[in-house]
C-alpha cells in the first residue's frame, strides 16, 4: 500500500476522533440522541410543533448565555443575569407610557439600562478589583430589592406591539424569537472569532497579566464584556415578556443556572481563555429538552435543578482536571 493510500485510509478515523474530542460536537450529538430516544418513548415529542416550541424556549436561554459566554471566556462569571432578565421584563411595562405606538422606545430604554447595569458590573470588576462572583451577586441582590420596592409582588402586563410580534409571530412557521436568536448568534460568533476584540477576550481569559503586557487594555475589555452580558440578558428579558405577555419579580431566576450550564456544556472552559458560542447553542437546546422530558414524565421540577447542578459540578471537576494536566 502506498503512502498516499495509507494516509487516505487513516484520515476518516483521525477526523472522527478529533470530532469526538470536541465538546461542542458531543453536545450536539447528545441533543440528537435525546430527541431520537424521546421521540420513540413519547409519541409526539419529536413533532415539528413541539420542536418549534422548545426552540423558542431555548432562544431565551441562548440569548442570556451569549453574555455569559463572553464573560466566562474572559475569565469571569456573571451571577446578575437572572436579575437583569427580570428588570427588563418588568421594566418595559413601567416605561410604556411614552407616547410611542410602535413600542420601540420603551424597549430601547430598557436595553440601554440593562447594558448600563452590565457596565457597572465590569466597572466594579475592572477598576475596583472586586471578584466577579461577589460583584455580580451584590448587583443581583440590589436589583432584586429595587424590583420588590417598585413592582411589589404583582405581575405587570404589557401591550407593546413590537414585543407582541416577537413573542407570537411565526414567519414561515418558525417563531420570530428563533430568527432573532439566529441573527444574534451569527453576530456573536463573528465578534468572538473574527475581530480583534474577540481575540482580546480570549487573551484576557487565558492570561490577564500577559495580555496586559502585550498591550491589551484589560480594564476596557472587561467592562465591555460585562456590558455585553447585561445587553444580552436584557434582550432575553424583553423577549420573555413578549412571549408571556407579563413580567413579575423572579421571572428571570431560572436563567442564571441555565445560562451557566449551557456555557459549560458547550465546551467553554469555566477557567477562561477557551470556548465558543457554537457549543453554547446546542447546550441551551439540550437543557430545554431535558426540562421538557422531566415535565413529560411528570417528575418533580426539583429534578431539573438537581440535574443542572450535577452537570455543572461534573464539568467543573473535568475542567479542573484539564487545568492540572496542562
């Protein structure tokens, strides 16, 4: 056998082996397998209507996880995303009386506010040197207190035309929320992997000192990353409001754990410096699928938290072992 023939026969196994080591591909593979098994076990689970519904739910997690992906790659973590989702969902109805028939102005105001909250997180982390976990947790606690004072325990509804369209429109049979997720995801991948800003984020997460010595403005990059986290959580919040028609205190709480789980499931290192949003996408879909299965089999909702927490702990242990082996 010639050398060329030998290389040809060995290429497919090598390619398959490299794919199996890619956690993003493995997550996508798990999603496909879960859907196949669930489709056989529960008739109707794999129908187009159900898939469309779950993708719409995954879009919200996926949007929150965009900012979380940026933050984790940079070497931090954002525990305020759930509170920012709630602020956005509750804030739009409170800002609705602005004489805008399209509903665009209140949405833009809330998105700007969410971005500002994220920027304040970055300011505390970058300038005040507060640990990201402490800074974002303190911000989340502060926001929850403000929400209780402003909105109390009652739900607030909205008739915002823009959000109503995004929450209910089905162009070509696909939810508008999924289209929004696809567009924002493409932009996210472009920024992360095809711009100098994305390269600075990876450098910051891999080695903050080395990136600073190489000329990267680590403070500015950190503040920008957390601002993106606030913006993506705000976008998820207003989309969630459009889907539900109302917002209430605590509506964003489930998305904190889900966003972290989607990020680590997709192969982004919790230690920073490596990862891709391309893995977070199937991670978000997998989490929604697991939640749907738990609901279908009439299991307690507590199992969702147990499962999500177990996944995160297992992947943290795996990431720690990888770090020790470097």
